[in-house]
């Protein structure tokens, strides 16, 4: 019989090692295997009761439904040429100017992130942009970095812009009006600051002219229908958010309805789209929920709760900045999905609200712009580039992130503090 102290130490070791292996991916073994293996080991050693695992997976369902819906819509849009149309339109509209193209790609990435989530920008928009800029015969990296950085910088303007938003707040998602008041200005400042920094860092590459010609690909009827369906889904989700309802199931049901309608119109087999959904990502999310709940069950979150409580006592401005930067940097050590789960559990346990809660969410969403280990979206972006025979090293990303992330995070947290001072909403 293992003593309780030894059991707690063993549980913490298994969780910690699993997350580290998930980040470094030895032998390129996918992340989900390390997390699933860790969960299985916890269950086999009886360090985690089956009931706790079941409850944790049940809590993950809303996030999983959301991911299924967004992945399905992203794949539907890709199949019917929506992303190719957007990227070719951006190149044509640039009229030979790399600087103008940079701004247009940034605008497209912002819109896709806000309304289709950051994973769509990282995974689906990135290859379409790469294809377009290669045809235009320009240096692709500035535009590819745009896809990676805007995927995080714009990911908290709306609750639907990032699955991490659902992870942090669980079943306590703020209504849409409250969300926009809290995060609208900070998100816009994040988007603007990130653009200015990236534009400055890549100023040499953007001085050249576009040499190649790119034909604007017409948007087919099915692609137009996808856009109409997406607009309808956004209305449904914003309505659900306004009413304070969970977003996962409405997202999934709306995506299924849109897929069915478009597939009937296009006379295509929707099962092909289902095969493109990253089911491994869903298993990864469920496994992380189990691990975080397991850590919480043995009191491992006590230090995090004490830190958050302390931050609330040092003054709103100081506490907000400390919390935001601490969470932002921590993302890059453990990835924003597990950290978002830890942060969400800590917020609920500490009953933290107001600026501290805002700083946690901003840190979770924006912090991953520091390095490639920060978020699942950035890791997926990197994988998408490697499929296209492009390699961005850890240091290549860090050289940009170490400038862009702190400036944008400071601007965003400053915006949150300013909103609190102006409107006293908390």
C-alpha cells in the first residue's frame, strides 16, 4: 500500500513528466500519446479514482464540442476554397506592395481568428497564405509569422476566438456584454501593438516589390454558402454568449447543420470532413482535464491559489501586471491548455474576479506569443510549416516573440486597467 505522501509525489511526477514529454515530443511521437499514457498510468496505479476521471472528462465535453464544431467548419471552408479565395484576394489587393500585402494578411488573420478561432488561423489559413505568397515570389516568413502571432493576439476579442477561453472559465463564462467591456479594448490594443512590432521587425523584407502574379480565385457557390453559414453560426454563438450559455454544444450543432446543407448542395460526402477532424486533439484535451483535476484533488493547486490571493492584495495595477506577466511567461513552460485549466480552477477556488481574472485570461491567450511551446495553435502552425518543407527554429520564433509578446501584453493589460479606471465595471 502506497502512503498518501508518496502517492501525491508520484502523481505530481507522472503529470509533470507527461506534460514535458508532450512539449518536447521525443521521436516525434504525437502529444496525445504522452498525455494518454500518463492518464492510463495514473488509473492503473490507482492514483486517480475512475469517478474523478469521469467527472473531469464530463467537464471537458463543452470544450470538445466547441473544437469539433470549429474544426469541422474550418475543414469545410478549406474544401470549398474559402481560405484560398481570401489569400489570393489579399495578394491581388496588395497591388505589388509587400507592405500592403503584410497589412492585408494581418487583417485576414485577425478576422479568421476572431470568428473561427485561433486554431483555424494557425492550421488552415497558414498553408493557404503560404501557397499565395510563393506564387507571388516574395519572402514567405513575414506573412507566416503574421498567422502565428495574430492567432494569439486576437484570440480574446470574443469568447469563441480561442478554445482556451472556454478552458479558463469552464461553466462561468461571462456574458457577451461583460466580455466586450472587459476584453474589447485590451484585445484591440493587443492586435495593434503586435502589428506595429511585427511590421518593424520585418521592415527590410517588406521593402521589396511583389514580382509574381496571382489570379484571384473566384468563390464558388458552396464557398459562399459556407460564409453565410459561418455568419449565422456566429450570430447563434454570440446570442448564447449574451445569455450566458455554454458555447460548445451550440457550436457543434450549428457546424453539423451547416455541413449537412453544404454537402447536400455540393453533393459531397460529409464523412470525408469527419476524417479530417483531429480526434487526437480532443483526447489530448480530455486527458489534460483529468490531470489537472487529479493535481487539484491532492492540494497541488494551493500555492497557485495563495499567489493569486496575494496578487489581489498588492493593489489593482501592480497585481494585474504581475499576474498577467507571470501567467504569460508560464504558458511557455507548460503550454496554455494545461495552464488555462490550472488558472481556471485557481480562479474558481480563490473566488478571484475583476482585473485579476482579466489578467489571467489575457496572459493565457497572449502569453504564447513568446515561444513555440506556448500554445497548441502555435505548435500546429509549426507542424503545418514543416509539412511544406519550411523550418522555424525555437530561436527564430523567440527572437520575434521576446519583443512582440511583452509589448503587446503590457499594452493589453494597460487597456484592462484603463477600462477599470474609466468605467468601474468590476
